[in-house]
């Protein structure tokens, strides 16, 4: 009788359970983030980018961009982090990094302020990162991550500050003006 029972391997059981667990885990993760006030915008290789409501009283649609790497806490990317990452990538491949900067300026010009919360990516497509993939060899941030986070910051800035843009000037000056000037601009607090 025992010989007639079909053999079920542990590997087959594990594969079956993981195929069921993965979608459940994603759905559970989505709801946990929503309950904590975060809206997941992008995720890849365990890195998550989300937004949560900001505290600017002048803008009802204000939001804060946050990200988390596997095993780490949520962080808020600042202009200085993005510019330092671009300088690291520029040391590796100046021409390609300047093309990335030009692409980011194009993204800035293409995005619009939001009229409802949470924001959605308006320009980004994963294939936009492909020409810049060699830059992933250096630095801590992938090009795809930089494109997503930068676009969200652009949208946030256009939503909150229709009159001007620190970010656009910052990227325009990158690779043109000296490092001290660019880094100094990136560390300035917004005038209230």
C-alpha cells in the first residue's frame, strides 16, 4: 500500500507554497504601508520608494518622498544625496552622467503639479534607465532609483512651489559650475 502512494518531494511543496505566498506577501505589504500612511510608488530588488503626506500648510497636496532598502529604516532622500551620487557617477563616466543629467532636466520639464493625492509617476518607464545602466557599477543608488526619486521630487516641487525651482537650477549647474557652488546650493534650506 505504501508503494502506491505518490511521492511528493519537499521541493515541490516549497515551490507550491512560495508561489502562493509571494502574491499574499505583496498584498499584505501594500496594506501595511497604507496603514502606516505610506503609498508605495516603486519597488525593485527589495528597495521601496513611497510617499506620505507632508506637513506644508500652504499646500494640501504636499507629500514627502521616502525610501527603504532591505533591512534598513525609511529615509528621506535630499537634494544633496542625489547630487553627491551624480558626482560619484560622473567620476566613473562623465559623458554618460551628463546625458543622465540632461534626461533628468527633460523629466523636470515634462512633469506637472498633481491635483490629487497620492502622486503617480508621470514620465518614468523602466526602459529609460537602460542607456544609463553602466553607471550602476558605482555609487549606492541605481539609475532607475535615481530616475524614480528625482521625478517624485520634481512633482513635489512643482506642486508646492509654482514660482520657482531649486532642483532645476541644481541639475542645470551640475557639470557646468564648480562642485562647491552646486553642493552649497543642494544644502540650502528653502526660504520660507
